[in-house]
C-alpha cells in the first residue's frame, strides 16, 4: 500500500523513495508510509527540515555501495550519504532488505520496527550525528529511542541489552 494522505508522515514531501529491489512491498506492504513517518519524525525531533532520497535495495547492491564508499566488502543494513554543505538536499539513504530481514529475526524485532529504526538512524546521520565515540553514540541512541517511542516502537537498545 502506498502512503495514505491521511496518515502521519504522509505530508512529508521531502522524501523520494526508489524501489531498486524486488520484495520490499511484500515484506513491508506500507514501506513508503513507514519510511515517510520515520524520516519526518527524526527531522521534527531535531528541529530540522529538508529533502532526502531513500534507496530500497538488496544485499548485492548495498555491498557494492559499502565497498565503493567505505572500503568495506560486506552488506550492511543502512548507508547514509550526507549532501555537501549548501546542497539543496540533506542526502541519501540506502537500506538492504536482506540485512533488514536477518537482523530483525536475529534481534527478535518486527520488520517494521527495525526498518523504522534504520530510517531514523540514517536520517540522524544525514543531520550530522555519529556514533564513533561513546558520548556521541549515547546521544544518538537516546535520540533514536525517543523518536521510535513517538512512532510507537520499542527502544531498540533496551531490547539488545535484555
């Protein structure tokens, strides 16, 4: 189902979604709606606005992107590509369906909850957040938990600690 105009996040026109891999709508029938809600919530939480693009892809493509841009020869869950300073967009995100499925299963999460987390996480990266240092990681995790709670999803960090 495509984004319903009466739903929260549906009025977020600043998100272009590219379906590059088959299976996304079968796995998450409301994937566009959920992506818009998650990105809009992350931006609102940070007091920001802007445009971004989300690539819904597969493991092979995200592996190539990860190798080309980060030098890591493996599939990952989400990649963030911040736009250059002064650009009219915040940047781009890419999410892999295969990694999403495996991690959700491994962590005992629903696909929707894990997908929302990855979109929030990636959007926060586009806004300049990072998790390379302990203090940065704590701030980013708190923001993610707060945003996901507002979206009706559990804190992903508590679930991992349990």
